[in-house]
C-alpha cells in the first residue's frame, strides 16, 4: 500500500520535542489540505444555502 491513510502521517509532534526539528514539508501539506477543504466546504455551503 503506497497510500497514506491518515493526515497525521505528515505530522510527528514528538520530533520537535526530541530532536528540536520541525517538519516544514509536513506542516505545509496539512495547511494546504486544510485550506482546500475549508474553501470547498464554503463553496458547497453557499451553493446549498437557501438564502434570505
């Protein structure tokens, strides 16, 4: 299986505590995924909203 099943695969909170290293690539992946999903949710909500 080459598929990453969980978003937490990209985030290792113990690395910053143990090594003092922060995984910028993983943080960017999570931030980008969050931004895309929030944008998609807002578009779908606006499309489905009955308005006033």
